[in-house]
């Protein structure tokens, strides 16, 4: 049995064995079986360019060395020369770095003018339609079109139009904090929810009336009954946006 070789015993014997390789003494970690990093010699070389008789040459000079067992302590063998011929002593503890230049990918001024022009047009149109609805409230056409829903549609479109304002803050060289950035989604989602939930309620009301007419029944839908879909869709939109 003395000639028997087992994998576990062989591995344990290797872990307790140190030998010298091309990079110095090899010491294995008894827990992982890999080489201990402190047993490796590290060095930093400085490549220096020189010109002699119109011939460019490069010289490799060792500037820092970390010997095995040095516990990450580097010894200086030669001064390290950086580009421009300066050393660490000449640069100082905090060498000057080039100033960072921020390049913002913003749109042109005419795009901002067009955006705000469209905002003014949309708001003017919605306010005009809302005022017209109030003035013609008692007319037969407006009553048949459900004036409450017409005002909700104008209100939802106006809220969606205000999305242009926070979207253009950054492009107008205005710092965009968290609140305007977040308000983009609130304006867009809530305005969209109000507008299309109102259209859905109007369609729902028409379908109920048409379905009752096919059965030769008379039906009367109150404002509260037709607003339920609007409130429900707005609540879902609010929870989704959170």
C-alpha cells in the first residue's frame, strides 16, 4: 500500500511543496491551491524614447519593483519619467489634469421655438374650444355631444401639451432637476388617460343607447354612470405611473 497514490493525499502533498520557478519561488495557498500573489515579483517598466543620428530608439528602464513578501510595498529603482520629461516629484502630489469639457447634445434654437409655438397653438385651441362649449352649452348639438366630456377632452389634451415644457428645459441650457424630469411622465400619462378614457366613456354611452334602441327600449344614462370608466381608467393610470 506504500506505492498506492490517492488524489487527496497527492493534492495535500503539493500544497505543502514550495519550489522555484521562472518568476521566483512558488508558494501555494493551502486553502485554494492557487499561487500566493505575494510570492510573485512585480515590476513597472518605463519605456523611454531617444533619438541618435536621426534614429529613434526605445529603452526599457525598471522604475518600481515589488519583491516577494513585500506586502504590496513598491521600491523605487529609477525615477519614472512621464510624457513631457516630468517626474512624479515635478508633478507634485496632485498633478493638474485637463479640465473636463461637457458637450451637450441639444437641439437648435429654432426647434425650441417651433415646440413652444405648437404649445401655444394647442393651448389656445383647447381654451377656445372650451369657451365655445360653455357659450353653446344649451344648444342641441352640444348637448348631444355631451359637453362635460368635451371639456374633459380639452383638459386632457392641454395636460399632454404641457409635456413640451419639461422636455425643452435641458435643451434650453436650463438645468433639469429631478422634478421636471419626472413631470414628463405625469403630464403625458395623465393627459393621455383623461383624453382617451373620456373617448372610451363616450363610445360606451353610444353603444348602450344603440343596444337599447335595437331592443326597442328607452334608456337614460346619468352623468355619474358614464364617469365610472373615466375614474377607473385614471386610477389605473395613476397606479401604473407610480
